[in-house]
């Protein structure tokens, strides 16, 4: 069985995001880019399944510009069997990304897709559900534990009210939480070996999917700064302010 793990290149969560002066996008100057932490958890889980003999191959894929290739090399250094780079310089909506990933999953005959529940920065949580719908596969969201026994997939999933246990059969798509797995350390020898490996690439247009964006980002705005708090002398003053100043609530 082959497992597909989509990988997204994101801004390091420890860096403060800045907007361009004209609000047309993010200021990427001096920004450090890393593998999406949610995708790291998905990759580690796929590698463990392969090591347990429950999968035969782990394939990682990333869509975007040439910079994504270095992120894919990190997946090879972690232990992925193969990596595929889908090249495009065009901006992509979550739906376009889902269409590209569907084409890869079908072409590579993957039976299980493990994808981070969201990408750090955009926090959209859209690609996973869209991809499952396009594939016509069962969708297991927000998995915090995951087991694979033969054709049966069982997961403990996070919800707004606690947890629920879901069961389904392959093929299926699972979106992963950070707690699902702790990514392994990438050793320097493995990283050097990965740098020498050739990563095949394919043009997005060659996959025969609809690349129409349909929507466009007009501008980005930072949220308004929080107003400074105030210290009141007693409870009576607080009650009076709550009654008269609705902006304080």
C-alpha cells in the first residue's frame, strides 16, 4: 500500500508575520520557511506505518515554486521513499491545490492520504475536506490517534465537544493533529544523502486539472490592536461602567 503525504512550505511559526506596506500580501523579507508542523506529524505517522509493515511506500508531494524542493528533501531525509514536486508559479486557492493532489493520488494509486489538518499561516482547513470530496473517499478529520489494521482505519478525533472515535476502510483520507506523532530528528548524514537525490517534477498544467482560481485576494489587513485595559477602584464602579459604557463589555 502506498501512502501519500502532501507537504506545505510555511513561515516558521516562531517568526512574526508582517504585511507589505500596500497590503497586497505578506512581507517575506528575512522570513524563515519550514515544513508545515501538521504535515510533519502526518509524515511521521506514515513512516511508522511503513516500518510496522502496514504500508510499502511513503510518497510526499508539494505544489508551488522551486523553493518547495528543499522542503521535499527534508522529507526524504526523514525517511520518505519518494518525493514529487508539482511546479507552478501561479497563485493557488485551496480548491486548485486539492485538484492537483487528487491527480497525483490517482496517478500514483495511493490508498491512504495523510494530510495536516491546516497550514500554519493560512489556517484554512480546506484542502483536506475538498480533496476527500474530489476523490470520493471517506474523510477522517482532526485525528489525534490513528491505527491501521489491514483495510480498517480507526482514529480518535478531536471535536468542539471532546473526542469521538471513527472507523472506516481504505481508501481514505485523514487530516492530522499535532499530537498524532512527534517528528523524528533528521540526522546530518541523511540530510546530505537527500541533497544528492533527484526529485522528479511535473508541471501543474500537465496533470490536466482546472487551474482557474475563481477568487482573488484583494488585500490583507492586520487585526485591530487591543485597547489598553483599565483598573477600576471597586465593584460598584465596574457595574456602573458596564451599564453606561457598552464599549467596555
